[in-house]
């Protein structure tokens, strides 16, 4: 049973007695992550043993050059290259079974049981909480036992413990009913308050203790199964948003088009633009001749620590055709916004929504009710909920823009400076103890723990 406890670090483990007990009876070690240290890239590395250059998941999203569109948070497993851990296991034992409970790129994966968040997208634009499962009947079983998947607790201003509690309960139910050989469980709770308030804030310790209690029944139910707890990254304090696309626009490289008074990023005609992903940004440059000039412009933006060119990407295992011509790494206390407008009045309407699939970059401001006027945001949310309840279309336009970005206090993506703030691994099987584990070694460790050669 592999629990991906997002954001777990040695520093936070101090507030998690149940996990500390597991580590004491087994072992723990630092876990070397990959660049970018973000969910989709790191999970894909865990399962394939490849860097992003091999499996192709260069971030939580990228510019799909063949479509001319930026997409984040796609869900199809076909986007992940490389041989997954269960493929190798099945070469040795074809009946090897796998349950994926909310790890990313779950849809279409050839596992035995799949659970992943998937809203109901109504034809009139409304969105209701739900999940996707395979086999389909699993959804009905989990919903009857646990209630509807709490989507609005999974991300957004209401993100909290309810989603992680549902996921852990679902994993426990699947394990009890089906006894998979490998159970993958994604536990996101630490991601929320650590980004909202920072990893050093009192709320971080509270979140860690709360999650420890929620995971305890699942851990207690493991029986004779080997338990692995790992994390993709550590969240570190930040205080400075870097508006890289605004800098590219000011240099005449990024272009927008306007509809209904709103500006939209125009990737088709832009000479350069960035897909922001926490503390890493992929900069896509249309003409090869422009790359050196764009690199100089990016290097001059306050908050940019590194500009990786072809050589730099190769050194970090990030040289894949999906990556930008340049990859930027933020300074320690900085992170990248996707914002490209110069006037908030001309921002697109989706900018103020929790709209992870339409924004051309990651937006942690979605975790807040607009800090510039939280009371007005609450009032708009109340009206939206009323419209939702009576079946009308609604917009949950509660996200702040520049004020929301300034409120963010934690981020990740760059490689950690201090091991106590970096990801870690805990394992119940002392026979396989290691002093350190690289993300690229996790796949082979899981195979060894299952008794297979690597």
C-alpha cells in the first residue's frame, strides 16, 4: 500500500505520531525528487523510474504544440510514457492486481480498480461533484457508503480534510473487498494550508496532526501488507509572485486577443509565452533565433533564479519535446503566476473562478476567497450556491487576482535547499532499508518489496 502524502517532510513528521510510529518500526529516508517537483511529474517518475525526459510529463501541464493549446491537469494515462511498475510486475505474475485511488493520470490506466475525481459537466455549464471509477459499479458502491466525492473540499477556497478522509476511506473499502496486490493512494490535505499560510505557520502543524488522525484507520487496516508512505515535494515559504508573462508581454513577445472586453492569451501568434507551474515555468519560443534574446529577458526578471536552455534541461532530465525551449526556476521565496493581462478589468472571466482546466497555468490564488474583499466574495459565493440549488447556471467568481497572488505563502517546484524541507519516504519493511531513495528508484523499490526482480 503506497500512500502519496503530498507535502510531507521531516519537519512536518514531528506533528504526526501515527506516521512516526510507522517510521520507528520500519525506516525512513530522504527522497530525492525531480525537476519540476510537482505532482504529475513526480508521480509519473515514481511509477516508471524515468525522469520527465523519459516519461514525458514535464509538469502538471504544458503547451500541446500539435493542438496550439495550453492544457493542465489532463487525466489520460496514455500521456505517460515508460513502463509502469505494474507492467513489470505482470511480466512475472500476470494476475498481479492494482488499485489506483486518486493518483493522477488514472483514466485509461490498465489497472483493476480506478477512482479519480471527475465532476459532472452539465450541458448548460453547471458542474457537480462526482468521481469516475472503473469498474463503473465501484462508483455506486463508494458513493452509497461514503457519500458523493467532496469535490469542493479537494480544491478551491473550501479545500480541506474531507476529501482526504473520503479518499482514505475509499482505499480502505477497496482493500477490504478486493485485496489488491498494489494499492496507490493519493492524500492531498497538506497541500492546502501549507500553500495558504506557509509551512512554518501554526496551521501547517494543525493540518499535519489532523491528517495523521485521518490516515490512522487506513494504516491500521494494512494487516500484513507492506506500507510505503512518500511525498512528491516539500512546500517552502514564499512571499513574491513573479509575473513572467507580463514581462514577456512588455517585451513585445506575448500577444493577446480580445473578446467581449476580455483578453485571452494568443499562443498561436506569440513569439514567446510561459506556462507557469508553481516555481517552474516552461517558456515556449516560436522561432529558434529568438531563444537567446528571450533567455536574456527572462534572466533579467526579478525572482528568476535559473534559465535552463537545452543543456540545462538535459542536466535535469527535462529535455523532452513537450518542455519549453527554456525552463525557468524561481528564486527560493518566489513563484510564477500565469497572469498575462496588464489591467485586471480586462482579465478573462475564468480568472476569478476555480477553473483548473481553462487557465494557461497553475493558480494557487484559487485556494482563497478574494483577499481584497473577502466579504464580497462570500456574498457572491452565497448567491452562486443559491442559484446552483435551484438548478440555475452560476459563476463562483470568488478568486482574487493580484491580491490573491500576494496572499500565497507556500510553494514548490524547485529542488529543495534543506533536506528537512524536502520530500521523504517511510517504509514498514526494515529488510529493504535505505539511507536515501531517489524518485527514479521508487519503482524498483516497490517491485523489490513485492518480491520481483528489478
